[in-house]
C-alpha cells in the first residue's frame, strides 16, 4: 500500500530486513565491540549513539578528510561529518598541527591562563559574524545556556522563546513545542525537567510572525533563541520577510535576539547571519569551528557587553552560573584559529556550496524521475530531503512528515554500500574536501535503493 511517503510498506519492511541482515554480516567486529561494552550505559559512550538503523553502531577506526573507515575494514564517504562537528573534514592538517603543537608545548587544558590564539579567534569571529565581543565554551549547548543567563540578567525578564521542534542542545528551556491547542507544551521524552517548561519558556512556530507577536506581547520574554533556518527537523527554510519580521518584532517588544549558527554556519563563512544580512544581539556557535576539537562560542553586541560588564551584582568571574573550567582552553583555541583561518575559509565555502548544489540537484532529479512526493532543501553546504512536497514551512509540519522506517532503510542501504548520512535525519553535509565523485557515488547507490524500493 503506498503511503504519504509514496512507498509500499510491505516492500519497505522486506528490504529493510534484508539490509539489517547484510549489515550484521558485514560488521562482525563492530557487533562484537558492542556486545563487549557491557559497562557503558546503553552499551555506548553516549546514549544517542544507539540511534542507528543497523541495531548496533559501526565502530570507527580512522577518519581522514571526507572518509571514515570502520574496524571491520570498510571505507565510507562521510556525508554525516559528525552532524557538523567535522564540517572542516576529518583531521584537517592545519588543525592537527596546531593541536599537537599546543599539547606538546603546554599540556592542553590545564593552565587556566589565556593564550593569544583566543584573541585572534575573537577577532576572526567578529569579522565574520559582525558581533564585536566573544566568549568561549566547550559546546554549543553551553554557549546557549550562558547566553540565555546573560540575557535574562540584563533584561530582568524570565522567559526565553523558541521555535517548535527546534534543537539547541540539551538546554532545559528549549524543550518546548506548540501543542494541539496552540499553547506551549513540554516536548515528548523531556528527561527529568527541572520545572514545567512553560514557566521558563514560550514557543512559536517557525515562519509564523503572528504567533510570535502573540507570545512577545506578554512582555516577559528576555530573548528569542532561534536558528535562522531550522536544521534539526529536516531543514526548514525561512519564507521571504520572516527573519526581518522577527527582528522587527523583537525590537518592538524589547526582546533580545540570539541566532544559533551551530548548523546554519553551512550557509557561508559568516553563517546565515552574514549571508542573509541579519543583525542579532547575540550569536552562538560550536562544533564545526573547532575542526574536530570541542569548542563553543557566543558573540555579544557592544551595548550588551557594556551593560553586563557594568553590573556589579552579576558574578561573571566565579560561581555566578556562567563559565566552565576548560572553556577557552589553549587546545580548543588553537584548533579554532587554525580551522577558521586555514580550513573553513571563504574559498572553502565556495567549493562546499557548489558541491552541495550538485548533491541537491542529483537528488531532485531522482525524486522527479520516480515522481515521489518528497522535497529537497539546501542551506549552503548542507542538503536534506524530506518525505513531503512542498517542503514543510514549520517544525510541527516537518515532524509530521518523518518516516522513521523509510529513513532507516535508506541509511542502512547507503551504509552497506559505503556511504554515511547523519543518523538523525537525511542530512548530507559537504566538507572542503568532499568531491563531485563522492556525490556521484552517493547518487548511484541512492538511485539503486530507490529502484529496488519502487520496483
Ligand atoms: N545548537 C544547534 C543548532 C544544534 O544543532 C546543536 C547540536 N546538534 C547544538 C546547538 C548543541 O551542540 P552540542 O551538542 O555540541 O552542545
């Protein structure tokens, strides 16, 4: 029976079972490693690694450029790229050199003293994103947490507004969705929420300015924390005028605007903020800018930095709730400097985006050939297809178009033939060293998968 995704479910289940058996057959060492990890909670270093279509994860042996090899000796073209953490490619030489030099010279993260690399990174981030003052974390989650605290402090308002089905890391306040009655609701599966999320947060659908205004009009929202395009529920692109409308409304209601560019950085060297001429008060980012080494960062407007530093009642030095011992450490600063100045350069972005355009074009053509009700969205170097046409305009609609069984089948079919996508959705990211041949290889396998599925 064809469904909304346009595929026959019985055929899908049959092929998925075949691919799971093939996966088990091809990965005996990974299976044994998983079986032997009994002292890990959920058998994995972090429980999300159990999000795998094959029943157990592939164990990685090496990762270089856009290639990963596993401990069973298989090689993959990696379009997952650590869900953006490796957008610079794996083990880029300038980062490896900078990091190994720093480790040898000063032992990593243990001195509690600043290095000059951090100033250079601050200047580079300021030039790219337009915000003059920067501070560091080790994850994008923490950058978001600390940005939220600073904006609650400076505004004296209690709430943060999010888009439904956003993801900004494990930030308590962000686990809110628009419920069926239009009001905020805790996101399904929210683990051990410290308090009812509606006491800390408000929520609006992406691309819905009227809904946003209704929420901001309460006058209690310190900041809107958003991605300029949603990237964690498929890619949901902004409709014309939406982002300008968000900026106008946040100004009208005295609410600060935070752009989380952790994923939308794929839009260009200055992320969507520079590519689309946006002017947030705060910008948060992490993952890719460290070239594989943990880092998070947030940039502040001059007005905000002045207000915050002038507030004697805020403990920004010791235990006031903003900061971490290893944040801004010499190794992550050296890695970030090398990544930004030598790897994820403007030239590299031009290549990545043109590779992604080829990727998106090829997928579109296959979808058209098979007359599938699917759509493709591109955000610079990032491409994603969704089982809905036209592409959904907000998080709730995009969530409704998910098809976990179909997604798992495609991921597994590709993985069994040497192609990795991000396990969470159908995202493919291009690194500076991803080639058109890599794209072609993906499309050949993807075409075979569709031909078998739709036969
Ligand atoms: N912001 C966005 C937009 C993200 O997609 C993510 C993670 N995927 C984060 C923040 C959190 O990043 P991390 O898990 O590295 O803290």
